[in-house]
C-alpha cells in the first residue's frame, strides 16, 4: 500500500507513533494496516494503561504531555497530527482492544 506523503514525513509520523506506543506498552505493540477506497489506515495499538477520553485531545496539542513523570517533549503526537492534516489525513486516539491506546493514522492512498 502506498500513501500520498513524502517518505521523510511518513517516517516521522510512524516513528513518533511507534516511539509513543513502545514507551507506554507493558509488553505488546501491534501495527495493523488497511486500505479502503482512497485511504490507508495505520493503527498502532499497545497494551499499556491507555489515556482517558478527556485527555486525548489535549495530548495532541504541541508541548502537552499525558504524564509529566515520563521522558519526552510532548511534541510527538502533535507533529503526527499536524503532518497528517497537511496531507489531508487525520490522527485519532481511541481505546485499544489490547487494553491501552490505539493511535489510528489515516492518510490518502496513492492510486
């Protein structure tokens, strides 16, 4: 599957999502990729503690962090969201079937 995003920006988005999932996972991270019509969805699930619904929108803001005790700058998810939107995509944070967080990145498909 191909997306309409320069490789450098795609690597930045995927790298940030994987870094975040690996930081918070207890022992498992699962990546699922699917395509529907004109979009590709990449879901990164972890089995960590997850994020409460009321915190999810705030952690997408530049510099915001869900846990100040953990290392990080609070930029990763906001960078992913900004890049996704620049290419007519989107980032959503949801509950994961693994018990933690699912970061669902949707990008336009290259036909």
